[in-house]
C-alpha cells in the first residue's frame, strides 16, 4: 500500500465519520504549519474509473489532520490509498480508529463498541484490533444497553465514573437498571441501586414463596385480617430479600394451619391461630386493629431503612481504596470511635477486632494484648481501614429509630452512628436523602400523624 501526496482539494471527509466534532484543532494546526504531517492519512478512491473527472478520495482515517492541514495552508497531504473496502469495512475502520482517542468519554466508548458489534465484529475481533481488553469491552457494552436518551441527559449534567456504571451492572433487570440510572452521579445513587437490587430479588422470591405456601397448604392473610386477635405472629428468620439462604426457616406447625402475609415491599410474616385459651380475649375495635397495623408498618419501614443504610455504609468501605494520603483521615476514625465509644459505654467492635488480631474470644488468652500489639505493626492501609471500621461495630441494628415496638418509632441521637457518618464523610461518603432525614429526625417515620392521615 503506497503512500502518495494528494492535493487537499481532491480529499473529502467520509460522510459517516463517527467523530462529528473534531475538537480543538489549534495545537495540531500550529504543529503541522511548523513541522508538516508526520502520519499519513488513509483514503479510498471515489471516482477512479471516471477518466474525464478530477480524482476524488474519501478520508477514512485522519479527519482531524485533514482539517488542520487545510487551516495550516498545506496544498497536499500524504495519503495511503486503500481499495476494495465495503461500506461496512469502512465504518469498522473509522470506528476502530476513533476508539483510540484519549478524549473519548466512557459513554462514547460504549456506543462505539456497540456499533462495532452491530457491524458484525465480535468481542475477540474488537479486542485484537482496538487494543482494549475483552473485560473492558464487556464493561462498556453493559453501558450501551442502557436507555441512551436517559443516559445522554444525565451524562451532560453530571460527573460520571466507571465505578458508577459498574454499580449499575449489579442490577440484572434492565428496566430497574434504567430506573436507577436517573440517580447516577447524585448522593442518592447508591440508595437507588440497593433498592433496585432488592426489588429484583423480590421479583424472584415472591412467586417462589407463593408456590411453597401453596404446596404446604398455608393460607394468605390480607393486611387487615392479620391485625385481628384471631392470629398470633410466629417469629422466623425467613426473609424475601435473602430467600435462598433463609427459606429453610419457614415455620413447620406439624400439621396445624399456617398463615402468612407477604407484600411487594418485602415484608414477610407467618401466623397461627390463637390457642383455645385465648379465645376468651375481648374483641378489639377496628380502631385498635388499625392503629396496631400502622405502628407495625412504621417499624417495618424503619427496620428496612436501617438494613439498607448499613449496606450503603459497608459497601462504601468495601469500595474505598486507601492511599498514603488518606491514611491520616482513616486513623482519625479510630480517634472518633475511641472517644465517643468510651464516653457512651460502647463495646468497640471487640469480637471482630479479636478475629483480626488472631485472638480466640471463646477461650482465655493471656497473650491477647501482645497479639494486638503485633497486629498494630501491620501498616497496610487496607488493614487499617477495616480495623477502624470494626471499631464502630456497624450493623443493621444501628439506627436513629428507637422505642417500644408497640408504639411508633421515636428519633434518638445514636452518638456512635453519628460519629461513624462523620468519619465516612471525611473519606468522601455522601449520605442519601433518606439517611439525612433519619439522622436529623426529620423523616416522616417520626411524624406520627403521617400514619394517622395528617400532614
């Protein structure tokens, strides 16, 4: 394939060049004006068989160089002439060349890889010809599956990262994934992802639960029946959100009638009829039953938020990559936990820290202090991060909701949880709106009249 100099007026840009915006050409124009063109363009002949016409060539590689050369006043440019390319091959070459740009956004890369697939290339071909790993290509193609109109809207107004898009891929259902996309780049994004994953699980577990209940002959109670005095609640670890690991805890009443309640929000309860001795119980009024129902719903919501907020905190710590620069902020968490925990009589993550230090909590060990000192010799930022987090003894039981389960939740200032949030924010954590409302006590869960029909 010979390289020849071709007059600029004989060259025209390819009409289907995927790069519509050539970007800032000032620096490239100045370089060409001073030094000429170091790298040739690639073009295809348009009218080689027309003897009575001026020759025309269409550029497939080098559109920026062509325009910069025009601006620099060059009369001709070096070109490699390629013949016999189909339209699809031309587009593939332009796309592959376009993928080498350093200024491509993640979204643009995703769209480019998807176009290459649409033109008949497979991931192996794209990887070999573009230089991108197959893993990178697959990650970008997940982005291409998203609602492109919605993606364009959020990508033009927010700073998006590949980590954000990787979080989205945890949601398998594309409809739910696109719903979570609306929150990407905001402080509510992690909340939206967790909620979508939860809803995705419920889509699977609810039908399976109903099938199991049918086989067992269990009866479904509606949301009013279950609050009457006819039924007793049965404590169970069975959970719709963790169905596969907890379905073995479905109560077995040994031939007696089992009742259950389940809803699309993930609440699952099991019931049995009152024992004969309880049949003399005074009939409760509809108002009493309704109040009990509202109180229980409030607590269910409070506990569900506590679980989700715990997962958000834990997930952030898991994703956080400690650096030498962030070491001081990580260690500041130990200072916070030690002060607040000691003053507030908190057992500072003793069990988890014992495991990290190699101490057996179940048996006395007079060398436990020595083992802890040896553990402190480990200066790996990742280990330090995990140890400091363990000090806060974080769990889904940490919450700003408190009180008797027979009454509405009340707001309490949980000092160790407030200290944990303060530390996480030093490291870059952003509380979701729900977390903010719970921490400040402004959440509707604490406004009891919300459940009584007030505002």
